[in-house]
C-alpha cells in the first residue's frame, strides 16, 4: 500500500512543474522502508545522529532521503 501511495506522489510531482525534489525522513532501524525508498529512486542525503530518544540511553538515528523529479 505504501508503495502505491509513493508512486502516486512521484507521478504527481512529475506533472507539477514547480516540484523539483521530494524529501523524507525515516528511522535508521527501519530497513524495509529504507529499501523501499531506495527502490523508488530515493537516495540517502544524510543521517541525524541520535536524533530521537526513546528512553534512558536509547537513541535512534534518523536517515534523511530525497529524490529529484
């Protein structure tokens, strides 16, 4: 389902001449989502180290990804 929504977003962005880039953020431990985004043409632009805190000494990085259209 997510892939269908992302494909619709990408198609819309291609038709909209003012959109040049689509960006997103994802938890670094979400391997399935990162793989899907890469399959759809998104590239990793950066990593926010220890961006989110889930408890005492429990941090997760955030991966910033984007795709030019």
